[in-house]
């Protein structure tokens, strides 16, 4: 029943191994820090914790009055056992898929571990998913049960029940689903759960996480228990100061990123594995999140660049309202200069003195906004940027930036402790190898690489995973991501957006000639739209606007209203975070002659983005 939670150490690497070809580093690798478990699963973690440290606080729950209540390892294991018995009583068999659609809540993690204890495969669905997206995931995974957070989500799934004949159960957290499962399982013997755990090993499937491709429907990434063990055990051991308290403050984190994303899920598993106190924050509205941070007071955070940028901008705006903008800007400049001093170099006396001066005036306020005790941030989802990384480092918060995919169970590379290099995504995670292909594509290999796509060919093992990203390795083995081969957009909020479905839908409209969805590293998704000549001519005739010059017509309110309706229809395919918020209507069309289209009429996105840079920038200015 044990997952061998006592970690077996091997020799820590001083430098990554490297392969150099023609004077360029083409491959780097770092040996694993932890030997993989030979038996057991993630479902064993709560019970191992209860046996080894029953009174240690491993989670915290916020009561209705806003106070945080600790949950001990023994209490959590009892809850996991009770819910697992309820799942078994409801007829779920080993290997059945259980979908979870909810915000980041205690119940999400509880049901995740209970599902694993019952031998199930959990399938996350983003809480903001559209009905079409949720239906596809449930259909493709063959989920027989689905748990949702609230009535609105329950209605989305209920409306799709005629298309989901094998979905036997729909549970809602807000109406007491957990309590009902506990009641249902009260007569199931504990031994039944033990038998389910015994039948599940490292190579068993733990979860299917659906990730957007560049075309077509999302694909389910098959992640095994071994994938998670390789990821979290090596991360915990490498990032020792983060996960293992080295000060008077016990290590803790408040998770506010979605558990439906592999990044948040990995950290949740890692916290339970390392017995780091974990709290959940379901709302990322500024006032709600700041209140939760102040009440929980974590020592480290999992964040995406958008959140860190928002904290910075809020602090700058507050200083400006107080008439202290110049002081804040000077402090920010000092912090960035301090943060730029890396690789063991000591800041000069003047820089240290300037930083000490601004610490109580500015930097302490930044740390206070994050709860007051945060010393570390794990950043991922999209590039952080050198400026922001340097600022937070100078403000007293060490940033570990990582790079990875759903297919790699989150991070494949990470900033090595005490060896940051701004602008890079660090070295390979221990146990991982990174190779640069002849065309510059980043290839990854390691025990955390997924087992393949659901209903697709197997992957993992010794195979190299082609990421679709372009990168380069410097002389010391640090990886820098320089671009992407694939068209998948990643917003600054870390949301993956496949542009093709939106573009295909819009191009079907009679007024639309070509369309390019934009949003990479931006706060929201926008689009450039060209007009189809014949469709436009018909529209002008019907509205008696044949004499209106095309330059004026692109701003015509009636035309934009018709296009907005087309955009609204396309947005029904996706969640709010993936939807097109604004669009620009262009005078000209994308043509092969101008270099915007390939001979097969595929978009050359880079050329379009270059030629219409001003129009794109206008979409991100405040209206």
C-alpha cells in the first residue's frame, strides 16, 4: 500500500552533462535526484502521511467567517478513505474515468485523491469551459461520473446528458455531494479501498488532462502515477528551500491557479507528497485573492506572469495616487539592478545601501500584498520576462522560472537554486534531457514525459518528445525559448488557445475573407479580420452604402455590429478566457503576393503580425 514515500537520494549534480556539436551545445541532461518508487500510487500519499506524521498540518480550509482551519494528515486520510468508499459504493470500478469541473477548492483535491484511492482515473475540466468543450472531454474520455462545483456548471452538463449516455453520475459540491458520497460508502469495508490501492502501481494511469492542439479537438494526455512521482519528487528535492522549511515559518502555499491545469495539479500533489501545508483560493478577483493571501500568509506561491505583473502594476498605481510615483520608479530601478546581479556575484555597497533604503518603503509593501511571508515564487505558463524577474528578485522574492508542457507533467526545466540566469528557463529538471533539433525545435526526454494521447500511440520511455517550441542552449546548459513552431497561442494568463477553430468559424461568415487570431503573451485574445469582396458588395447593396469609401466602411457601426455577431457566434465554441474580446477590420486582404499566405493559403502569422503591428497594438490599448 505504500508508495515508498521515503525518498532515496542519489548524488546531486554540480553541472549538467552536455553534448557539444560544432561549438554549440545541442543536448544537456541532469541525473535524477530521487529513485523512482517501485510500487504504489498517488492514492497512497494521504495514508502514508497519516501513518508517518498523523498530527502534521497538510492542508488548510477557510471557514465561512474567513478564518483558516488546519487539516491534519490523519484527518485528510480519513476523508479520502470515506469518499473513496462512496465512489466504490456508487459502482465506479478500477480504471473508470471521473471528471471534475470546479474552481480551485479543497473538494477538488479531496476528490482527486479519493478517486486515486478507489483506483479511478480523474479527468479535469476547466470551470470556465463551454458546453461543447465539456461534452467533448466527457465523451472522449468515456467518463462515467462527473463532479461539478455549482448549479451553473451542473446545468451545462445536464443539458448535454442526451449526448452522454454512459455518464451515470453527476454530483455537485455546493449541494453536498461529498457528504452524500460519504453516506453512500459508510457500509463499504476499509479493506475494499486497500485492495483498490494494491491493484494500482506506478505505471497505472492517474489522469487524462486535455490540452488544446493547433487544430481539431483537444487531446487527452495520459499521465501515469510514475510521471507524477518523477516530476514532484525531483522538484521537491531540487527546490529544497521552497518545499522544505529552512526558517521559522513552516513551508506553505496558497494555490489559486486552476487544478484543471497540469501546473497547479503538480504543485498540489507535490505539497501533499512533501507535507507542505496547502490552501485553496477559488477566486482570483483582486480583492478576494489579496484577502486570502493576507489570511493564509504562504511562504511560496505558484504564479503565472500575469499575476506578478498585476501585483507590480497595482503597486505602481497606488504609489501614483499617493503622489509617490517617482519614488516607486526609483525603487523599481534599484530592485532590477540588484536582481541583475546573479551567479554568486556580490552587489556593490552603494546598491546594497539603496536597496536597504527602499525595502521598508516599497519592497516590503510588495511582499505584504502577497501575504507578508512569501520568499519564493514558482513561475510558469508563459515567459516571465527579464524585467519582472529582476524586479521581484531585488524586492526579496526569489523566482524559479520553469518551462514544460502538459505532456511533461508540468516543468521539464527550472531555474537551478543559487544559479539563476535571467531570460532563461533554467536547466533540465533532474532526470530530464533537453535536445535542440537541427531546425531548432526543443526535444525533451525523461520519466515525467507522458504515456501518450488517449486512444493514440504510446509515448514516453526513451522517445524524444517534440515540443513544437524553438529554443537554444547556452554554453552552460541553460535553455532559452525563442519561438514556437506550432500556432498554439498562450496568453499572458497562461491560457492555451487554439486559433484554428475560431478562425475557421469566422471565415465561414460571408463578410469575412481572412482572419488571424492574436493573443500570444497578451492579456486577452483579439483578431484581425479582412473583408470578403463579394460578401461586402452584397452587404453594401442591401444597406445602400455603395458609395461609402472602403477606408470609412471598416469603421461603420452597422458593419462592425454584423461582424461582432459573427465573433459572438465563434466565441460560443470556447471559454471566456479563449474568446475574442476585440477585433480590427483591415482595409486590404491577406494575399500570397504580399507574403501573408503560403501557396496552400495557410497564414504566415509572423509576416501578418509584422505588417499589422500597429493595428494589433491598438487592440490592446484602453478603448
